[in-house]
């Protein structure tokens, strides 16, 4: 009863500690949220940005032209293919974003924390570039709409390319300043812009339903709702420089706003719930609007018309076979204004669509660059990581985004910019789908997304579709993007040892190793497939360099090497971890491929016996390498017995033993007691000039014989890895050991370090007459 009460009291105390800790974390997070500004919900944080990011320059400026080129059928097919890509990608995005806490950085953060920093950083740079180009693309669309509006008032100032670009630069600068104010101000502006866009869409629908109200509209090819017009526009009519995939490349940037919520995930109250909900609803609304804006213009507006009201009576306004007509779906960028009820609302909607997309992109780019700078994957981005103010706004990254967008503004051609953006986004979406497939396929224990409506094979299919469409759009650009990713991947790979985010790439490596280890017992051993698996009693590897180098020469590309450090005293976890890291780092720095392990609180011989039992099948140690015990005749009985036990136990376990004798400079640092003992021993033999003949005492005579018979060693430095241009290596093959001595000699002879040396093999025979026979075997 007393024990039960004690357990309950301890449990109660522990629960109180947990509750106090959770309360402390909650309070700290609340303070953090206050310091970083108001967090956004899924409507204003995801739905609105996604809608405004998707509804861009294509909504009013390019949709009529797309219908005129591709026709109703191909246009809907383009929308359908785009829908498949973004829906699959949204499922993948939702799965990953609900698997844990999503911080600022958007797709970069998601991919880098899932599949590794190499791919994440590469895609992060490309996404930042694509978003800055998207700003330039929509700014050009804004300038074109403004130019068209000014023409209605007979103002042609923007016909000058200088004024056109200057207007775009001023627009980018103003938007950049607004974005520097933080998410709160930008969200309020987006809400106002959203009203204008929705109003403009309904303006087109009402105007199309009412039909043309004057002769100018009729002469422009506006027929009102007509089955005949619908049939004429059903099939494609591509011009010589256009095709299905070039039109797809122009349209696809208009659906790339699905990551808008993920891009500002750091400003959301609950990113895991908000991103799937807001993204999927925005796709439903925007795709429906695109389909409507394909069907309606296709049913009310002809492809070509002269725009001359005087030609209406004879129907000559539709004859464009011998002249260049300026009106119709093919030719007029202001078709939406023609078929709408109130044209000026279309201009407002076009301004809202282009500026809102540009604003969303300008918000995303600095967040991505700031997060990448904080992660310190690319050193040149470290400068951009600094934040200012309560909301931690990256002003430096904002300035860089404004500058890059202004540079791309100079291109001034919508279709060329759109093709480049499509290639980058398709590559990014392909890698995102591939990332989801990868992590879902290998199923780490940390993979527990709350969003369940995804399938790993569907994600893989999405990746294949994205890569295929990307290549079909522009092979040359696809190769360029692929090369850029490879270069960025190579740079980021250099940081992989410093960064550990627990990626699916690591779990793949772990599971591959586990599967291969299980196969170790199933592979039958044969003398032809012999591999030397060496266990080195190295202590700290750096302290016995030559012993480790010797084993490395044998196992390099041939077998498995394991360095063992057996310590009698007990170590705490921190001490053991530090020693392991120190030894592993030294092995990596010297290029020696070897495992390293530490056994503490155990005798040397018992530790060796335990390690001999480790391993399975072909991975089991079959050779043990130990150093020669210097001054062994002066050691106590326990040390001698332990050393001999190593040899005996290894022999009992069927493991070969190699004893490497080197100058004392390569051994571990002797203790002070050992140094004194060695000094006394040397002084004894030097002062007394003892030899075996002069001794009377049997014990001293035995010790003297032992000393006299020991092999003399030169006290010069020796290295197994120093390249030798000459010399002789003697191999004493005194008995049949299965050929191990000859195999080691062959390995040494094959390596670059020792191949120029002369190898001599000495053997024994039972009879003199068999010498020639044995020699030629």
C-alpha cells in the first residue's frame, strides 16, 4: 500500500511538472505571437492570397487570346491538365504541411525539412527567382491595362517604352514599400482588390448575357450568346508560332498561386489546418472562373473582325482573309472590355488581378530568402536573414526582390516570361510531389500527417506529369533549369554534415542498410569471395595511427574495418559521446573508412570477446589487429593474462590475429608509473651489464634470455601509408594458415604505397627434396 501511494505521489508530481512546462511553452508562444504581430486565419491567410495569386494577368488580359488560339476544347483541356497538376500537388503539399509545424519559408521549408537541404535549397532559390519574375510579369500586365485605359481618353504617353518601363518600376517600388509594412497591411489591401476582381467577372457575365448594345461592339465581333459562334470557336486555330504546349506555357503561371498560403506559413495561426482548406477551396473557385471565362468569350466573340461599323450591313467586317484585322479573340487585348456591361470595371479588375498577384509574390520572396539565410545553406544569403521591427521583416530581402523584379521588367514580353516561369514552377511542383512520394514510401515513424486525402503513387504520377510537361514545353529551358538545380544541389551538399533535419533521405539510407544487414546471413561464404573484416584494438584511433592505417590498407575497398576503444573505467553518456565524435571526426578527416565504437566499464579481453560475437554472416569480424605489448616482461600477471586471453579467445572464436609491432612513438601515452618502470628496467640492464651467462639466479636468467631474444626495433618513425619507391618485404609463411599471410601480402603489393617494393615469401618444408616442389606451388 505504501509503494502504491508513493508511485501515485511521484506520478502526480511528474504530471504537475509537465503541466507547468506546457503552460510555460504556451506563455512563451503567446509572447512570441504578440511580438510577431497578429496571426492570420485560413480565409485571410490562405484563401484570399491563393485567389489573388492565381487570378493574375491571364484572367482578363490573356484568356480571350488563349481561347482564340487554342479554341474552347483545347483551352478547357489545358485548364484540365493544369487542374490535375495543381490538385495532386496540393494533396502532396497538404500532407507534408500537416505532418508538423510549418514555419516561414513556404515550399522551401517544406521540401528541405522533408527530403533534405540539398533539394530544398535548390528549389528555394528557383522559387524565389520565379516569384520575382512573376512580379515583373504581372507588372507588365498592369502597365498594358493602364496603357489601354489611357488610350480610351486619347492619351498615348505610355506608347513610349521608357514611360512604360518607368511606370512599371514605380509600381514595383510602391508595392515593395507596402509589403515592407508586414502581412497585416498587405492583407487589408488584398481584401479590397478581391472585391474588384469578383465584380469584374460578374460584369463580363452580365454584359455577355445582354449582348452587343452598339454597332462598334458588333463590328468588333461581339455576337452575344450564339451556338454558331460557340461551334466556330470550339476547335483550335493556332498561328504559325504557336502550339498547344506554348499556349499551355502561357496559361500555367495563372494557376501557380497554390503555394501562396505555404509561402506565408509563418504568419498563420494554424498552418497545418489552414493550408489544405484554403488552397483547395481557392482552386475550386479559380478553376471554375477560368472555365467560365473560356466558355463565355468563346460563345459571344468571334476570332477575327475588322472593327469597322460601316461594314456591318454587307457583312464585310468578318472578311479578314486578305487584310490584318485588329478586333476579335485573335487580335484584341481588350475583348473583355468589349463584351462587358461596364468596361471601366474590367480595367479595375485587371489592375486588381495583376497587382494582387505581384503583391503576393513580393511578400513570398523575402520570406523564402530570409529563411534560407537563417539556415545558412548558401553563405551569400546570410546577409538577407536579418529581420527588423516587431514582425521581423527582412528589409534587405525586400530590396533585393524589388531590384530583381525591375531587371526582368526590362524584357517586357509576357509570353517569353510566362514560359520561363512555367518551367520553374513545373520543376518545383515535380520535386514537391516526388518529396511526398519519397517520405510516404519509406514511412519514417515521424510521418504522421493529419491530412489523409493523399496517395503516394498519385504523388509519383504527379511528379512524372510535371517533368513530362516541362520537357514538352521547352526542352532547352528544362535543361537549363536542371543544370541550375544540379549546381545549387552540389553547393548545398557541402553543408549536409552541418545540417541535420531528419529527412526522408536519411530514413531511406537507414532502411537500406537494415535490409542489407538482414541479407548478411543469407549469403553463402566461399574462399573466392573472402573479405577481410578487421577489428582493430585501437583505443582512440588518433593515438595509434599506424595501427589503424595498417588495417585500412587491408580493408580499403575489400572489407569492413571497425576500431574498438575498450576502457576499464565507467563513462557517463556525455563523455562517451564526445569520445565517439572525436574518433569518428578524425577517421573522416583522414579518409579512413572505418566504424568506431567504445566499450566502457569492462576488461579488455572480455570486451574483445563481446565484439567478436558481434556481426552476422559476411559482416562478422574474421581478423583482429592488436599492437605489440612493449615492456610486457615488466607487466603484472593480470595484464599479461589479459593480453594472452585476447589471443586465446580469438583463436577459440575462429578469428585470425595480427600483432603489429611498431616503435613506441605510435603507442598510446604511457602512464607515469609505466615510464618509471621502463626507466628502471633499462638502467638495470645497462648498469649491471647483465647477460645470460653471468646470471646464477634462475629467474634472472630467464628474464635475461627473454630480453636478449627480443627483436631489436629501430626507434625511427615508421608509416604504412608513406609511399615507398624501393625496399623489401619479407613474408614468413611458416605454417598453413589458409593463405591469410599471402592474401595480405597480395593486398599490400596491389596498393600504390607498396607496389614498388620487392616481396619475398619464406616457407618451410618437411624434407629437403620437396623444396623445389614447394617453392613452385
